[in-house]
C-alpha cells in the first residue's frame, strides 16, 4: 500500500511539472505558470515527507 502512496505523490509532482512546462513553452499565462510551479514545490515537499515516513515506518 505504501508503494502506491509514494507513486501517487511522485506522479502528482511530475504532472504538475509537465503542465507548468507545457504552459510556459506554448506562451501561456505567466501567472498560471507561476501558480503551477508553486504547486510543484508544495507537492515536492509532501512527496518527500511521504517518502521519509514510509522509509521510517519500514525501519
């Protein structure tokens, strides 16, 4: 079960990263790119916390 939680967290980071890059490459709204990159940073933090918690619980 913990493997799936880690996978979802990492995929969420990757999806937001790709959405932000795609928006920047197509010349989209700079505000949207900025918002997506902020989401990416937050999701990266959550993903790292989840990964560390899984590693800690596995001992």
